[in-house]
């Protein structure tokens, strides 16, 4: 025993010596000293890689700082192998907030120094911004790479085929957010990635990749395939083809596939498919019954197609846990067999044509249900007051359903709710107090467009986690409720709240991004706390009774303060809001000169309205720097001096830029910007079409001088109103360039000279007003101009010609018919009839036809193709009439 004990002691000592010796050797060989694991060569490569990146937000601040200067394995986003200490992973993705979007992307260039990191297995650069550069070809030389994610990082151009050299790659995610900037004309390079198990390519333009189906059949290890919104061609389906036996997730949404093509493809896939996503295609007809043969299917997404008929029970496998059939044209009743899918966790049936009454029987066995969407179905609910649902929901959307008139009492049992939408649900009465106590986890609430009324109590302690709350379009009254200070979106608009809003400043740590209190009865001065709302992107206080000066504001996107009683000048604090895209300060009592810095600071503006205030002075020339501006309204002020000649720099009014539509989109709320715009003499609210409007309105001011000819370069203008000023000179001769004009008003100025013939070329005009000027000469002759009332030209004594009754000098005057009495002093009946038909009948028929047709079909002027066809028809008719008259005159001669 003693011998054995000594033997083991010596053996233990020997092992320790060997381990220490091995550690010293290992540290020497790997560069590990004093506990520092980083390999020098790789550390230097990372620093040079960082040098070519633009890190505006300090995400890589730990790279090379004093604390972690030598140990790159402790740098942010860097992972090293625990044994070899080689860098094996770079997690440099920009973390996105699901509601607010990412705010800290890396920019710059991906450096070739990455090739010095020979053992790199994972590279994630997703959701950054590389400014539409090309994916570097050298990435294909990172031979040990197993995971590559470049999604959403603004790459463009052809995907380098060198990526096909990554023979060990298991995961590949390329693409972007629906812009198709990445392309691949063929996918042969993919067929060399024999180890690939996950392939995700979203919004990659694969229109020319006719080999895509052939390629994926060669990827024998594929488990997950998503080729979403790629414009994939519907290639000829082979009679038999093999796919990976391990394929479990298959997604081809957004490719405009038809049912007759895609379903045969799906049914040839391996029967163990777990997820099928064919949403946002052009699937029509009924769901094939054979879909139910996929016994392993748990996720079925067929949303936003044109599927019809009833939902067939045999097509719904009992293994399904997630179903999304929303956005189709299913009709009939919501089949009660859905209630027997006991494994169902999420059910989305919204936006269909069901004609049904929902009762408890539809849900009797859905014990696992967590997500339920029945929105925009218009169906009625017949639920007993004492119903106790078998499920606990976290998401519920019943918007657009007939849930009322009472608040659904069964929600009292849903203590796990995180998102609830019962908007436009015909609910009346007061909001139940028990709801706030039962919904402690609620973060999203929408009860808008109902008939709720009454006063809301202090909700700061009852509703502490909300991110989004919409109580708009109800009849809530009293003071604003005290809410939690950690919300992001708050919409209390279109109610009857009154009093001041000082309680918004009771807390200093509000984090609102979107705040809408418009269309209430709120009054008083705005508190100074708005300057502390550093996250505020959208502020709408329009149509209230606020007064006093506008305080310092800190807003990054949209500002709506119209129709209040604000006084004073535009606050200089807005000069710091350089990313504003939408400003409406109209219908207040603001005064002072227009700030000279407007165009130099608000360079991203697409909408600017200062209408109906008391601004004076001249229009600053810096306004011409607003290249994205689509609506400019300075009407009803006291602005003087001349119209700047540099308006031709407003390039958004010259060319179509689809990207500017996004500037009107409310990213943090949904939908688009809305505004009240004076159009054709009437104020109208533009809700979803404001982005289509291109307008300059400088009416009702004290402007002088000529209309600068440069204004006619704004060929995309839809509306131009310069009326009620002191402008003079002649009208621009090349005004015919503004072919998109639908509304033109130059009335009540001092213009003189002829009306340019180009006015007759503006064949899309729906409203024209040149009245009360000093214009003279003959009104240009065109069928379109003659459709306008004579009031369009009244108040110009020197004008003549149709549609005015004043005949122009040199034109043939109306003549008294020659005396052709017979011997009895009576006109010959046959001659009298002929003359009546010659002159009266044809002209009356023409005028009657024009004005009768115009009165009945006047709406055609709003549609360009119809309008063109309409005027061509009138021209042909008038030509025919002229010929008939000429023939008749020739006969009598």
C-alpha cells in the first residue's frame, strides 16, 4: 500500500510537471502571456480591419483601448477558441429594435485584412450600412467559414461567385429589405456549397436565374430554404426531382407564383416538411386537400394571396401549430374544425370575406392558443358574459369586428396579454377599471375608432409597460391621463380632452417617439419639457387651443402645430432639428421674418406649410436648397419682394423619385403623413395620397415682380397658386411645359399682355383662374380651354374670344340673315328649315353636346388617359360638324 501510494504521488507530480511544461510551450507558441489569449498577428489584423470601418456610435470602442488593449479576445463582438486562442467568430451585427429600427450601423469598407484571420468560422455583419457597395470577392477565400450573414447591410450588384469556394459553409444569409439591389444571374456557384444547411436570400433579384430549382436539388444537406421576394421565374417543373431528405423549412413568399405551378412543386418535396411559407404570391382557387397529407407540417403561411372558397378541414393537419391565412378571399363560415386543432398556438384569419358569427364553439379545444388575429372580418361575436376561454392569449387583434356594444368581459381572464387591438369594434360606454389591473404585461393597446367616453384616471401605476397606446377617435374627456413615462407611441387624438398638458412634464424621463394629441380641446401654453424628449420623432398638437410662444423643441421627423393660436417667431431651437421631413405651422398667429437658415438646416424637408400666419419679409433664397420639397405653402401671410428665381433647384418637383414616398411614411406608427391642404379653393384632408401632391402656394401675400421663367422647369408640379398678390409682367411663354398641372391660379394680380398659347397645352387642368388681371388679346383656341366658364377670364377688359362673348377684331361677326322673303313677304319654308339646320342646329348640338357631356362626365378630367381619349373624341366630333356646315354652305352657294 505504501508503494502504491508513493507511486501515485510520483505519477501525480509527473503529470503536473508535464502540464506546466505543456502550458509554457503552448503559451510560447500561441502568444499567450500573463493570461492574455490574443494572437498578436490576428490582433493587428483586427485593428487594421477597424481602421477602414466608420464606427459613429462607438460599438468597437473596446478594440485597442487601454483596458483590453492587448487581449483581442475580450473585444466586443470577438470570440476566440478556448484551446487554440485563434479568433473564430466576429459578431458585428447591428442589433435591431423590432419597433424602432436600428440606430447604430457600422459603415465604411470591409477590409481585406480579414484574410489574416485564418481560423474564422463565423462572420455576421448583418443590419449595418455599407452604402450600396459590392460584396467583397475575397470573402470567398475565408475557407473555414461556416456561418456568413450579410443581410440588410446595403450591399448591391452581382453576388460574387467566389462565395461558392466556401465549401464548409453551413449557413448563408444574403439580401435586403425589399429593394432588389443584390442580383445573381445564375446560382451555379451555390451548387458547390455541399455542406449548406440554411440558405436565406430575401429580395435578391433572381429574375435571370433560371437554374434556381435545379441548383437547390443539388444541396443534399439543406434543411432550411427561404428565397423570398426574389422575382423567381416559374421554370418548367421536371416530372421527378429530388430535394434534400432533411429539408424541413421551405419559404418562397413574395414571388408571384400561381397555384397551378407552386402546389405541384410543394407536393414533390419531402413529406417531413415542418414549415411552408407561400405568402404574398398569386395563389388562387381553393387550398388543395392533399396539403393535409403533410403530416409533419406545423407552420402554414398562405397570407396575402387570392385563395377562395371555404377553409377545408382535410387540408389542415392536426400537427399544425401556426396558421396564417390572412389577406385572402375565403368566404362562408370560419369552420369549427379549427377549434379541434389542439396544438394550435397562433391563428391569423384577418382580412377575408367570412360571413359568420363567432361563438365559444370555435375555440373549445384551443388550449395552446397564444396569438389570435380576426381583424377586418366584419364578423359578429356571440360570446356569453361568463365565458372562460380555454386559452391564455399574448396577442389579440379583433379590429374591424362587431365585438360591441359592451367591452368584452372575457378579457378579464386574459392576464398574459401583451398586445390588444379592438379598434373599430363598435364598443361603447366607459373603459372598465378592471382591465388595467388584469393587464399588467400589456405593452401595445389600440382601442381607437370606438365610442368610449368618460375620464381616464391615473394610469401610471396600472399600465407601466406600454410601448404603444392608441385611444384616438373616441369621446374621452377631462384632463389628459397620467401615463407611464417609458412609452414609445401615444395617440390620444380626436377626443375631447381639455385643459393644459403640464402633467406631461411630471416625469423627466419620458421616452416617446410618437406623440399625437391633435383634435382635442387642449389649451394654454406648451411646457418647456418638450426639449427634454430626446427621442421624440413625431409631434402632433394640431387643432387645439394652444397659445403663447412655441417652446424649444427637439424633434427629428415631423412637427404638426397647425390651427392653434401660437404667437411669436419660429423658435431658433428648430434650427438644430436637421432631419425634419415634415413641418406644418399653418393657421396660427406666428410673426416675424422667414428665417434665413430654413433651407440650410431643414435639407430633408418634403412638406413645409406656414399658411395663414403673419410672416413678413422676403422668401429666403436658401429655400431653394430644399431638393426634396414636394409641398410649399406660404399662402395668407404678408410676405413681400420677388419670387426667387432659384426655384428650379426644387428637384422633387422636376422628377419622380419613388424613394421620397418613404419620407411620408410613419415608420413608428404605420400609414402615411396626413395634412389639410387648400386645393382648388377648398381645404381638404389628404390621408393616403399626400405623397402624390406636388404644390406651390404663395397666394394672398404682397409679392411683386414677374413670375420667374425658371418656375416652368418644375414639370411635375400638380398645383401652382400665385393669386392675390401684386405680381406683374407677362405670363411665362413656356408655361406649356407644366403638363402635370391640375390646378393653376394667377388671379387678382397685375399681369398684362397675351395669354401664352402654352396654356392651351395644359390638358390636365381641372381648375384654371386668370381673372382680374390686365391680360389682353385673343384667348388661345382649344377645346379644353373652351370647357372652362367665362369667369376664369373675367376682369380682363382686353381679352376676347371664346368662352367670352366679346368678339376679337378681325373675327367674323354674327350677321343678320339675308332677306329671302317670298312674294308674300314670308320666308320659304324649305330655305328657313335649311338655314336653321345650317347655323342653329349644328352649333347648338355641338355646344350642347360639349357642355352636356362635360356636366355628366366631368370627373374624367381627373384621369389623364380618359381625358386624352375624351378630347380626341370631341375633336373628331367638331371636325365632323365643321365639314357638315361647310357642305351645307356650299350647297346653298
